[in-house]
């Protein structure tokens, strides 16, 4: 995950108790990690983090359109559709995984290089437009402009007066995991394991 971003779940006091209770914490840490991955992936459907709604994606997606035309592709309709944020192709959501970094901590993350700016927010600068960009862009825009509002058309026109664009990407912290849920899982595991149960029942 070195090129992406990680979220580390680490509670020394609680995991130390767990390590004493069971010789090596790998079984419960693995379950905890899988639950955290599922929770983070569900944020894409919720479009929120801990109840705080994500800012809607900008339409049209100018950065994506520049990449498409520069690489000789016709921009797909999803570039102008008011779709939920961060699910353009689903690659970011599917890339979330975990690793056990020690007997007391778990690292949840993704190796996608663009993940960090989506998680934390920041300035994003597009590639420079290709020499034939404006011609190809105007042709494409004429085929889809009836689907755009006046505000969206004005945004679309920004590209024509610039060689490249920069914009502020809002933070959408898709990697997240509530401490309360993690502790409940650990408590349930210990209760079942040492109280006659067979582990976590979920």
C-alpha cells in the first residue's frame, strides 16, 4: 500500500488485553480487518463518513474529459452524469484491502496513487491539453450539451480558455472505521471464545 493511503487501527490497551487472553491476536485481528474493509467499502454506497455526507461530484468531470481526449478516446457519458462520488469505475472501492502490521495493529488501505487526494482532499492539476484537444472537445460537447444545465455548460466552457485546469478536490474519507464497532467485535469474540461459544456470530 506504499503508493496509496492507509488507515491504521491501533488500540494498545485493548489489543494488549486481547494478546494476553489469546496467544497471538491474528484470528480476531483478521476478522476485525475484514470488517473494517467492508465498512470502508460501504461508505461508497452511503456517500458519507460517520454520518457526514460527502460533497457531490462536479459535473462535468473536466479532468476525466481531458484525459479521455488526450488519449484519443471519446469521453463516456459518465463524465457528465450526476453519479455518486468515487464510483466512476469501482476500482477504488475494490482496491481496499488490509494487512496485519503487528500482533496489535491492522492497516487498512489501497495502493491506488489517487486515493490520498480523495481521502484527504487537495489541489488537483490536470494534464496539459493535446494540440487537437479543443477541436475534438467542441465536437463531443455539441453531442451532449442538451443534457447539461446552464451552470454545467459554463463549467464545461472553462477548458477552452486554459491549457490545463486545477481544482480543489473535497475530502471524502472513504477509509474509516468506528472505534465502538471494533471494540464490540473484540468483546463479542472474547465472550464467545471463553464463554463457551465458537467465536463471532455475525
